[in-house]
C-alpha cells in the first residue's frame, strides 16, 4: 500500500447560533484536514490547524514532508516518522514542524487501521481494562470506564464577565459533565462558577501563560479557597520548566501542563525536574500518535497522571481517545464545550454525559461529511 498523494483542505465552520453568552476569540471551528491517498484506493485523514501558524504548517507538509513519504509503504509508520522528523535537521524541529509531522502521522494511522480493518488502539495493544477517576485530582469515588469511553471534562472558551463564565459552566453540568475548565485570568470568574456549580463539580483553570512567576504564585494561592483541581501552564513562557517546577513546590493546587511540548526528548526535560503534577500532552503537538504513545508510557513509568490536551472535535479528538484507552494513568480527557453550526464528521467520536467514546469504525474511527467539507471549505483562515 503505497502513498500516492497528500491533500490539504481548509474548513471553517462558524459557531452555532445561541442565546447564551458569546465567547471571546474566533476560528473555534477551524480544521486543516490532511488527506493521504494510497494506491489501493484507501484514504486516511489527519488534522493540522494551528491558529495563525496554520499556513506555515501547510508549507512544511507540502515542501518538506510530502517528498519524504510519497511513494513509500504507508504501513511502515515508524520508518516514515523517522524520515519526516529527520528532514527537519536544518531549520526544523520546532513546534510548527512537529505539528506538521503529527498531522501527517495521524492520517497514516487512519489509513493503516482501515487497511487492517482495526481501530488504532487495537493496533497499539488494545484497550487497558482499568479503573479511573472521573476527576483530575483523583479525589472522586473510583468508577470503571465505560467500554471505549474515556472520562471527559468540558473545556470552555474565554468569556468577558464572571457571570457569563458561570452561565456556560452550568450548561456544561446540565449536559452531564462533572468537571469544567475555565480559560480566565481572574478569581472573580472562579468564585462565580464555584457558587453556581456547588461543591460537587470539579473546576480547573487555564490562564494560557498569562502570569509572571510572582503573579502565578499569588493566583495559585487565591484558587485554593475555591477547591480548584489544577492550575494549567500559568507562567510565560510555558516551557520555562524550572519556574513551573518551583511554582509546583509552592502552590496549594496541583500544577498541570505539557501541551506546548513535543517529542520524547522535550518531555524528558519536564520529567527530569518534575515540573507538573498532571501531564497534558497534545497529540497534534507531540509528533503524532506513536510519539505520544511513548510520552504516555514515560508518564506511566513515573506514576504521573495524564489529562491529554484537546480543544478539537475532529481527527485530533479521535486520536486522543485512542491513546487514552491504552493507559491506566489517563484520568480525564479535555473536550471542547461549544457547538458548531454543522458537524465535520458524519461518523466519529461521541461526547455524552461526561464521557468521550469512539465510533465503531477502523482506523481513527471517523468519516468526513463530504457536504459539510464542501460547503465550509475556505482558501485561508482569518487571523485568530
């Protein structure tokens, strides 16, 4: 099964109309799809949207990666990964490059799974039969994962006022989630959300590297009053792992992170100085499914809980579920809490009542809705 072509398709689906508060930001429904076509007629789908860096990711795929793998045997994913990653020896190996590799590698797993008639998690060893906690702090009553389901939390967008944040969080809880994540930088939003949700719902915080070291420590101490499950990458830059390790030793709430790191060598830096209580690798950033498998294994060997990062509905969500099913140290998975006016996938993962489940299909377990792809196809994305 030889690789014949790599096609890139930009899709932008607007948010669904709603009477609820409008979030800050744009492009929540953006996808740069990567379609790999093979000589036997099979196709695999990956995803590589990376905000304002998406055009750069596309250029890396077209100019650097495609020449390395077109004409090669698609089932040899480990070999193809090495060809791609080593092609970045000169002027490569940053996160843009890693995201490009991840997007292509994801599509390879999809087509290989279809070739063998098996889901990706089965090709990687099969689902771990395990007990997991549906909260990131592991303080909950233990319950068994539903078959092919991973405990999931509702990851919210950024909103303008504490009242808006609390209102959206209540909607997530009504939908069955028992853990929500806020992307705010103020304690008022945490207070309002805690008062709205009560004490039985987990709240976590992600200020996206907003603070310096002193501000982050003060913020962490303020969060303790509201029983927050974790504080995620609060310091700029997010790869200042020494500063994050120092904060972890002083913080009254667990420190989480890792979404901005790639490759096993990058994560070794994190493990070496124990920067995080909870690790959050993202398959699109790490280098793909196989490299993520290695990182998840590294975390498991060190007894570090995993809460994989994912703010997407498409192939990245599917890949994240496959990986999460393989490891007993995955405690919860991030899933976006917003609705688009159309579904990219005709068949794919289902998020229901606080669990993320796979469709019963080979490969990544997804099929595109061709009409939606056609109707919402764009030449380029607006700035985020």
